[in-house]
């Protein structure tokens, strides 16, 4: 089932040594035998040393600082493959999924990315976001091999490298936390299609080593920045109101809003609203996203 190195796997990590080593073991067992590049975002727990010792066949890049999602851009450059599958240190691809992704991207030149179905460990149930993807109301061409999307999940998506790079990759401004939203809108604005495919599968064993309040703070800030950067003014204001109404009234939310407002000078300089066809898709998604428990800003 070799994909002849058409797909590489990019992994970013920081201070999750044991989880990363488990993921690398899973990736090395894949029948597709993809090249793997890990970007270690300045871990302090011996992650890089453990990877070098236990997985010498993995490409290892030791970042001198925490690059956040930009580490994925670095991995893409290092891989040099036509397609790249992103993988978090607590997710891994099921056998056959990368081969399927390669065949879908081969067959559909206008397809920029394919997002997989996520099964949550240890029970294997579908991730709560699944209905939102399976029943996406975004209109797309008949040739798409799955429901059309206007968003991606970084740890469960295979990208066409050219589409990823044309959209600029992950933003250096956003670091982590909902960082995929801006990338997806820029891909759509550039004319690339994104879809979900039920037969591609990623497993996710959510890391216990995380700060949910800090992640929520980043997520709120980043979704506000993305709305102000890419939505028409009325839509940006409406999205801001919904985010604030759905967020707990606490210090994390207050800090997120303060950071978002603090970024207004660069946001206004770089503001570039999406084309009307993309905005129509975002309007179609507004209702399902507001009803989705997977998108509530809690925790």
C-alpha cells in the first residue's frame, strides 16, 4: 500500500514526550510507510532526545522557540511531498487512510484538503464535531468526494501542499488555538475546495497535559481576529457578538478580548474580506455552528 512518498506526515509537539512516542510508534506501523517529520517546539522534557534515540528514521527539527502552529509550516518545507498529512502528538492515522487521501487528491486536482473522521479513544466513539462535518450545508461541486467544508481540523487533515502554501500556511500571528480557521478561509478564497471523507479515520486520545483555559483564551482571540480579518463588517460584528455571548464571563475570556482588541492595528492593516461565494458558505454554516456543542467556548 505504498504511497511512493506522495504523502508525508508532519507532527508538532511540545512537552508531551510519552504521547508523541506512542504516536510515532503508530505511524511507523502504517502500511503506507510515509516519511515523518517532527518539529519539537522547544520542549523541556527531553522530547527531542527521546525521538532521536527511539525513532532515528523520523526527521527531527529542534525549534529554538515555541513556534506554535508555524512549526507545521517548517515540517511541510522539510518534507517536500506533494501531499502532507498533519498529525498532533495525541492523534494518529488509521492504516489505509493516507493511501485513500492520496488517491482522492490524485483524482481531483481542485481539491485542496480532505479531513478525516475522528474517533475518540479509548472507546472509539465519533468526535462531537462529526455531525457538523457529515451534514455540512456548504454547497460544493458534484465531484467532491465528500461534504464541502469551509474549515479544517489540523490534526486530522491531509493537504495538497501547493494549496497549503498558496494560502500562506499557518499564521505566525495566531500561534495555537483555532488557528485552522484563517488558513481554511484563505484556501477557499484562493479557489481551493475542502471536504470531509467518512472512510478516512484518525484516532484521538486527548492529552491530559493541556491548559484548557489557556487554549480557550487563544481560541476566542483567534476566532475574533479571523472574523475581523476576513468577514464583511456586519458578519464580523455578528460573529463577535455570538462569541462573547457563548463564552463564560471570566478572566480567560476577558484576557482573550483584551488581546484581540490589542491586535486591531495589524488586523486593520491586513484585513481582506473573503469573496461573496465564500461568505455565502459561512452564512450557511452559522446556524449549525451555533448549535454545535463542539464549538462552545467553555472549560
